[in-house]
C-alpha cells in the first residue's frame, strides 16, 4: 500500500531539484543518494519522487549505517524511472556495409554491451542473421580436462571449437566478437581470442562450461560485418565509434541513444524494511562474466538489484524493463521480503533470483519467508538464455504464487538445487496458481515449466496452469516437461495442476521418494502425460518414488499415458483416469519410452505395471481446443476427482503497473505449437499404434 503524500516528515526528490536543497515539496532534492542521506539525518520514513527519469551513474548502496524503515516511492499518479545510461546525441551520417548508418564518437574508454532508446534495448549484430552454424569438429587439444571421466559427456571445458571455414566471415575487431553455443541446458557466452582461417580453429578467452560435440549449434554476436538492419548497433572500441542503423523517422539530428555500463543500480546490505513502490527500473548494463561459467540457470549473471543481510524488504507495484541480466536478487540472510504486483519485461536473465546458503535449519542467517506474488514476467533470459524466470536456491518458506510467466528459453520456476538426498535447507515452499507458457521455445534441453530438486518436505505445487514447454527436438535435444521433479525430488505434493501441450511429457519424475501426485490434469502432451524414471537411488524403507492418485491423463492417439515404468515396485498408481480423444479406451502405457515396450492398459494391468486406473471419458467441454472444463455429469466425480478452477491461475486484479503495455501483443498460439510437435512425429506414431495393437493382441492371447 502506498504511504500518504501528506506525511509531514516526507522527503521530496525531483529531476529538477538540487541535492543541496532542503528536500521539501517546494525545495526538492535531485537524487536517490541525497534522499538516502537526508532520510538518515532526519529519521524520515517516506521519500517521494516526482515524475521523471533519474540516472544512477553508480550503484546506490544501503548499509546498516543508513536509515531503516524507509519507503521510496513515486508520488501518487506520477511515473518515475531509475536508469543507468549515458545519453548520446549529435550523430553523423555515414555508410556501413552498403547501407545508411549513423555514427558517434563516444571515446575509447566506452565499453558497454547494452544500448537502448526511449522504447527498448537495441539488438547487437548476429551472424548468421537467422538460424545457426554447426560445430564441424572438436579437438581434445583444446580441452582443459580431457581425462574427465564423471559426467564427461556434459562437463568438459573447451577453449576452442573447429568451425567449417566457409561459415566464418572476415571479422573486424575479432576480439570483440562473442560466440554463443546452444547445447544441453546451457548457452555459452565466449569472447573470441583468435580465429585461424587456415584451420577453422575459433578460440576463446576462457573455457566453455560444458562439453562441445560435433554439430552443436552456435552463432556469433557483435560482428561489424553483420551490421545492416534497422535498430542494430556496433561499438568499435579501438576507435571509440558507435555505429547505428537508424529506424524509420530517426535522423542524426533527432536521435538520442543511451549506452549503459553500470550493472547494479541498488545494493541493500544490512538495512532493514527498505521498500520501493511504483518505481520503473530500466536500462542497466552487464559485463560478460570472466572465468568459467556456472553451467546452470545463469547462476552467476549480474543483478540490477542486490539484497542481502536484510529483513522486511519489499518491491511492490514496480516495473523492471530492459534489464540487462537478473532484475532482483535476494541473497543470504534475506528474510520477510516481498516482490509483489510487479511487471518484468525484456529481462536479460532471471526476473527474481533468491539464493541463500545451505545452512542448518536453526541458523539465523537462513534465507526464508519470501513472497513472490502477483507478478507478470514477459520475456526473460534475453541475454543469458538459460536463465530461470523465478529461481529459488537454498531458501525455505518461499511462496511463488499467482504469477504469469511466459516467453523464456529455459525453465519458468525452479526451486531446490541440492541433487539427490543430501541436506537441503530448501523446504516448506509453495508454488501455486501460476500461469506458465511459451517456455523453452526449442532453444535448450532438460527444462520444465516448474523444475524441482532435492528433498523438500512441506513443499506444495498446486493450482498451476502450464502449457507449451518445448525443448529442441529437431536439434537432438530433450526434455520440454511441464512439471519436472529432478534428482532426489522428495516429499512434495503435486495437486490440482493443469498441464497440456508440452513438447515432451506433462510430468517427469527422475528419482526421489514419498512424493504425492494427485488430482491433476495432464493432457495432450506430445510424448506422454506422466513419465517416471524411478529405478535410481531409491531410499531404503520407502522404495516408492511417488504415488499417483486420481489424475486425469488425456491423449489423442499419438502419445502415451504413463511412460518409463521401468521399475513398478517404485511406482504406485491408484484411481487415475485415462482416455484418448481419438481412440477412446485404446490408451497405452510404456515400460520405457515410445518403443515396442508400449502396451494397452489391460496388458499393463495383467503384467503388474498398472493397478487401479479407470479408462473412461472425462467429458471435457472441448479438449481439442484446450478447454478442460468438465461437464456436470462427468463420470470422474464419482471416481473421486475433485474439480478445481484452473482459470484462477495467473495474476489477480489490475494491480500490476504497466499491464496495458502487454495488450498489443499477439497471444502465443498454444494449439498450433502443440500440433507442430505432433505433426513431426505423426508417421512414427501411426506405425507405433499398429505395433501396440499387435503386441496387445498376442499378449492377451497367450495370457488367455
């Protein structure tokens, strides 16, 4: 809730103010730094910013020496922007690569990776302009750990790749070119050290985080020779010249661009109860991380806002737009914090990143009691492609609820990050009523709409709607899953979720124990509805990885209901409801994946791979068009299924600032995307269906 503008001790700030003024309504200050200092001097609890843009030329730091309990807010009804960019005007006309361009001398000390105008960030050049190049070869002479045995397929590091010589153009300032490799769950960001045109060896200034393989996809960024499309730019660092291809209506006389080098706008460390309300944060910078990257989830991407050792923090009704990497980072010993009713758009890495330490439960420094509620995240991972929309590591009692998260290249929500059954301070978390869609988009692998790890007693995943999660099937990738419980995921409740139209499976359990998956709808996912890889690393005394109860599993003649049931002593199934839109009662399960191990439900029951499912039409209103409302006389009610209102997922009310900005976008076509995966497999699925029936016939014959 906004504080009253009538507060008598309030401090006022204006773009037209003066930092030597008194900070009153009639004599406002000019900067956040000055307001912070005056708040300490006066013991003030409210700072009002009048309309306009405030440029932060360096990080503003809040420490234990500053006044706690202060709200920094836009004055009611006014728009306030915090940014970090140097404005550039006075461009000159020129020609670049045969097209009209503008240029500006910005100095040889300029070193920014982000350029933005009044609307959005502007793209750096890409080569090729669309599609990808393929690694021609890999040579262990360029491997930093060639003898690695464990996880060698994933975690060898390489300082060079071998390119097809015809793929690489002559490049100006080759040391400023960046190679982006898309493989597994990682996108490498590697600055070029040199290129040998005779051998095709493209070497880097640091090793890759993951193993290169022949035919891995890659492309080049920041290539001067590719500068030819409106809106693109290139910074020629040796000459200190910024080149830009103008868009319609832009001239050398009217153009203003901002180059941003400041990564972190705000740092809060030791100050409690600091709150920001109705502030727009946009246009910070980023540097390519030095040293070998962490291979997961843009783990070490820089952050626009960094918080640690603080209680009672809040960011409410704020907008984060054109952020170069992570927007909000809540770190060690952050407690009782909230990110609520905010809009995140065009975010370079994570929208919200919570990362404490894996301490003992009674340690007072545990990161805990954090709310990430009612936020709209549209377009994340725009620079660090493997970033997660909302990422929670080593924290407990976190609520991630009623968010709408879409348009990312990797996982939307991830919680956990202890592999296997080791000690995990991440527990008692709630991931509920989120609307998640258009995730993955065929870029990377091994992802989920919701991705969990480790033993998490008390954690609940409920009321979420997830659709269109897609790995890169055409490129040899895998794993576009709706709900993904990865290694060691245990003691979680998954209920009342709707998951449909995902490229792989609706639900995937790697291994764990004592999970309950009940009363969900998994429908029309392209490979299977529930995938259980359960034979690994089970806990003694409770061999069952999960109990599946009263879930509706809907297929359409092209996918399996259950798959990968390789060890049925680790799988408990009771009261699930199976149906196929095209073939009715002809539904199939598989001991492995989509292979000859598939069998009808009756055969699976005879062989002990299924127990008590019901093959019956759930009577959805129009499932083919993804309308999963149940008819009043649906038989599933008598079978114990409890209806839930899946339309309640996503943001609530009109409280999120700037939501009107999303109104002009074309909504993502979930149906078309699902059909894309189905069509790609259509001939295979038809032959597979025939094979299922042959196997089922002879199995039944011999059983008789």
